[in-house]
């Protein structure tokens, strides 16, 4: 593996061995894809709305399942849900090629192939560019890719949106430890479809702690995407608690802005929906309990600051999105909201196509380890939660979507559907004389998806947070105009855990309050 500039002490490397092997994810890519794509069947797009050729609403065909199976075949050489089907000596398999010293095989072996009843019936596809190539990606695939493999949304004035800067036509598998087992090159769009369908690209078994597999500009190498996943995971505070809410609100407002532009130039529907896909990743993350109670704001901010990345165009764009939600950071990177002085809805200048940042953990890696541990623990133990609609439902985290009952799963899908539908409804409202400023304001009905988020922890698996409000409950209550009474909120708002948290959390003998 190629050495990178940030070297770490051998002692710390040993401490971290096996403890931080992957990024903190809420749902696996195939789960994000399944949630968002299943929301499309309930979408109502009137025939009076003219969509551009880059956006298409269609019925699902057999190719959808074939893609899921092809993705798993490339990664681990089988396409069933039985891990015993894995053969470590099969040729043309990514994870047999990248075997010794790599950590992605565990995740790829457990990629879940949905049953027929769990598949979407309709799809919304968006034209998406990878270098000179373009292809149709489902909105679910894009929601899976944004956040874990791409930080920003970058679209040009022609309505084209990009998942990378300039890249060769094919993805190659040239840095594996067992070259005889490596797959043949595949089209870059094909590989990104696979990533959006659950494939985890190769990453180091120690979480790329002291090395990367590919060079910084080697985007055509499959392992570059695993390296990038780790770089993003190091600083991904926008997947967690308050920051995830800010990210969703800011990007959803950008989507509303481009919906307004689409009234005269339909090409901007593609731009609006790409921003929405990015927003939906964080929205759906908040249905994982580890993401509700963990905050990564301070560690992520300090990793960015210590690496000298605060003035990078990528980071400035991301912070502008947060500010569009009325969120600002203090000197430690902790976010706070000022919805009473909400910023006007405005276009954020397009993000750079090349949004690469060398974001590594450095001296903050022990914080990151603690946050990873909290994330994993609380995703596994789960919680019984309630949203502002009054629904009571169970949540867990990554790999557990298939274990949720129909009610819990349907609430997550409905949140996604309401968010996407609000763009369609906003278009119609604008056509009927509403003003975009009104639509993007605090209390607007076009933020009703927030009403579906977990707002109250009725009981968690360890009784650390029983009877408490989430840290963002008052924000979503105000932003969605719900006006719910949050009983004893001042005394009964949960304190998020972070790398700063030390010692054993205190269990509650009884609920702090009720909802």
C-alpha cells in the first residue's frame, strides 16, 4: 500500500488495530437505495409538470434486481444472502483480489438482496456524469453515493451533475494483494452503480490509518473509492444529530431553489433532485439510533482545521449549506441554530467537481474511535422512539433494515416520500402564485418530512436516554411548523455523546418525561 503524508506512531497504530476499520455509516448503501427507491411508488407528479429528458419516472424492470446481484457478484463472487456461498479462491472477484490487509469483505458478504415484496415498483432516474460518461442512476443509488462517496453536489449551467472530476472510462483493479483473482476493468458508471447497490470498495483493514491504497488522483483505481470513503468518514459530522438536520434543511432549501428555476428551464429538475438525493442521505441516517445520539461536530471540525482545509472550496460549500439552515459553529465546531434570524433562501455557488480533501484523523483519531464505538453500540441496541406525528416505532442502524417491522420501515420510506413530494408540490404552489421565499421559510409545510424523524426516545436498549427529547427536537418542531408541546424539554433533552465523552454512561431508573 502506498504511504501517505500523515504518519502515525506505531504504538497508536497498534492501539487502533481492528478498532476503527470502517466509516460510521447509518444504513448500508443497498439500504439507502432501497428506502429511497421504495418512496417513488407513492410519488404523485402531475402531467402538467414537464420533466427534462435527464429525469425519468418509470416502472421497475428485472434489471433492478440484476444490478443488485451483479454488484454482489463482482464484490464477493456470489449473489445470495447465504454467506456460506463465499469462495475465497474464486477468480474475477474484487474482495479475493483485495484480500490480505483489506477490510471490506465483511460488509460485502452481508449485502442484502431484497425479497420481491421489498423491491420498489417505480423508479425515478437522473442522468449523472462520471467524467465523459453519463448514465441513469436511480434516486436511491444517488442517495447512497452522496454522503459516503461524494461530499458535495456539483452541477453545471446545462443541468449536468457530476459524481467525480475528470476520470478515465474504466475502473481498474490493479492494487490488490492477490492479482490473479482481480476482476477485469469495468465502466466507471457500472462500478458506481455497484457502489450505490451495496458494494464497499477496497479499504485498509486498519481503516487506512497509516496508508492509502491508491494515489490521491488515481480515481480510475477501485481502491481509490475505498480510500475516499475513509477520508469522508473521518469527518462526516453531517451524518449525525444536529449536523444531519442542518445538512438536510440546507440542501432541501437548495432543491427548492432549483425547482423554482425549473419552471422556466426544466433542466434544473435534474439539479434540484441531485441536491435532494444528497439531503436524503442525512435524513435517512437519522433513523439510525447511533446517529441520533452521537455528535461528530467537534472532532470533524478539528480534523479539518488541523489539516488546514477550512479555506478549501469543498469545505466552504459544505459550510454554506449548513448556514442555509440557520446553523453556525462556535470555536470548537459545535453547531447551534438561530431560526429567529433565518437566512434568506439563496443559491449556493456550485461545488467544485473535484471535491477531494485530504481529511485524515491525525491526533483526533482516539475521539473518532470513541465515536465509532458509540455509533456501533447504539445502532445495535436501538430504541423505541416517537416522531412529532405521534408515531411510535423501533429504530436500529446499519444492516438492520431487513429486521424492522413494516410500520418502522414504512415511516422511514414515508419521510423520504414526503420530502421528494414537497418539491413537486412546491412547483405547483409557485405556479399558483406562491413566492419561493415563503416556501423556504421557517414553518413552511415543505419541511414536513422533519415531522417523521425520531424526536423523542421512549426507551433505548440500555436505558441511557429513556424519556428524553433528541437534541434537535425543538429545531424540527419549529422548522416544520408543528407547534408540538415538548414537555420538560429544558431538563429532558438528551446529551449527545462524542469523542469527548468519558466513562460509563448513567442509566435511568425511570423516564425523564413523557410525550
